[in-house]
């Protein structure tokens, strides 16, 4: 650090004054990040003058991606001297940012914006991020967008849209419009999601009326290649997944809003018609496979399906709230309860048990009840690692439905859960029971393989926690 100051004192007009000032500010940032690391109890980065850029960048990435490390607060609220240390850094980087000849203008602007954000100076942070996106060589354009998203996350969807619309630089970013529209969509404010999405497309100079009214991503992308200014010059290399999401949200929100209105007027609608429409839209937005598929009805119309599980759960809840709890709607309601359990197993396993309780309260003798309990075993044991809870549910399942369709699956899941939990004696006993009870099934084959190789796990949630590849 002393050498940097000497060089600058020797010649204030040096052609390398900007790199020297940046080096001083960057070193001070590194020292601040060391204090941050000590405060939040993470490994302290080694700032020794060699490879500091990579070390500092890695620390910034770690802090940006893991705000839970510091209680999801601003670092200015966590590190006692953060503001004073940031104030010492500011003049050095401000000078770099103001130097039009410096290729590090955007670097300096991003760091200044990051420091301002963590001091709660939102307006200043946004101003700096604007400059990080427009100055010098634009290296910090994407990091600046990600930082703006962190700022937006602290506001409501309407305020997010206002923020993006109020700045000419931000309003040219499809990612920011997508985030604002997605915020409204995730809050189930479908009318607002449509409004923000259409506003964003207009700001991006895309005529929405020239796009197909579909939720098929491939069809949307092909249409955008023909109707997006920046794609016109090289449509074959057009790639903007966030832009593709905006028309998807607009159309999906429109469909879900229409379905919500449909549910408000069920009086006089035949139960079969309600069931048909409800199942179609729930299935469409609750794809259970790994890859999207397309349903082709008899009329040849392609209906894309989506793994949009948050919306599917909301659709189910809306339908259960509106569809009468009568014998005429019993089949639909039973199906909805079970579909919700299956979705929650993937999307939110902590809420599977309450969903199973709700289904059991309404349909205790349902033929799907044993399948629902098997899903609960998987959620509790394989996903949440609550072995005792899974064991309790397993005993309940085999006690109430000893010949149920899902009993073999339940045995297999318990064998795997015991194995992953290191309870090898219980795992071996369960595998032996599977071979005895289900000798001609795939479950018996897998059980024999597990007995032959009792170590390991095979469940991602357990293997990742144990540091296994």
C-alpha cells in the first residue's frame, strides 16, 4: 500500500494514476472484506498483494450469494465500522470512476454501488449501478444487474416496476422487467403481472400483439427472433431466456386470472365441466416429469405443460376453496388433495404432512390415502431427513393399508432412508423384508443390491450434505 501512495505522490499527473488509485481502493476493500469475514465467522480471505483481484471477487460472490451468512441484513448493520471503512474507500474509487480515460470506471462504479447498498443508501447504489452498466468496457454489466435485483427484492412488485421504468438504462434490461413481472406473478397478482409484462415488452420495443398467445417457450423464442430489435441482425444466435419468460408470464397470468374468474361463478356449472377444466389447468402447470412435454388433444392443438409448481398449488387451493364439498365434487376434490401432496413433495416437503392430514380429514377411506402416506414418508425421510417421523408414518401406512398399492414403495423408501441415516441394521432388515414380501418385483432386485453394497446412500439431499459427489 505504501508503494502505491509513493508512486502517486511522486507524480499526481502520472498516466497510471487511475490504476494506482484503483489499487489503493481495492486493497482497502480487501481489508474491509477481511473484517467482514471475521465478523460473520467465515474463512478470512488472504490479501497479500498477489492474486488479490480473484480473492476479493470470490469473497464478494460469496457474500452476494449467501446473505443468510449475515442474517439477511445489510453489512452496514452487522459490521461495526463498515460505514467508516467504506468512506475511506470512496474517494479513491470515485476518482477512478470520474476518469473518462480509465478502463476501470465500471469496476469502481460497481464497488461503490455495492458499498452504498450495504449502507442502506439505495438511491446512491442504483446510481452507481447505472454507471457500472454504461461506463468503460461493461465488464460489470451483469454483476450490476444482479445487484439491482437484490435491491428490487426489498420492494413490492409495483415499486419494482416503477424503479425499472424510471431509469433509461434499467428499462433496456429484459432481466429486470422479468424480475418485476415475476414478483407479481409469484404473489398471485395476475392482473399486475400482465400489466408489468406488457409494459416491459413495450419498453424493450417488442410488439406484444405480434407474439403468439402461448406459454410454449419454443414458440415464444421463435417469435422473438423475428420481433426483437437486437435479434434482427443475428436471429440464429439470439439467446435471452429472461426475455422469453416475459410473454410466458403475461399469457400464464392471463389464463390463471381467467380461471380464477371461472371459479367465482360455479353456480349452475355442471360438476363434470368444473372437473374437466380444473384438472386440465392443474396438470398443465404441475408437470411431474423432469422434462416438459406437450399434450396433443384430438383437435391437434399442442398444449405445453410446465413445471410451475407454486402456481399449481395455488390453483389447487383456489379450486378446493370454491368447489363445494359435496358428493358431486368428491372425485375432483379427492384428486386435488392427492395432486397437491405430490407437488408439495417436490416443491415444499415441509408442508406435505399437513396436506396429508387435510386429505385424511376429508377422505379417510380414500383409495389414494396409502399413496399419500407413501409420499409423506419420502418427504419426511428422504427430503427432510426426519427419520423418526418417516418411521411413524410408515407404521401408520402398513397398519391401515397392509395391502395398499404403495406399500412396496414405502418399504423401499424406508430401507433407503435407514441406509442414508447410517442405521444399517434396520436397513438390512427392511431389505430382507422386501425380498420376502415382494419377491418378483423390482423392489426385491434393488433390495438385494443394497444388501450386497450396504454403504452409500443415493439420495442427493443426503449425499450433498455429506460432501459426496
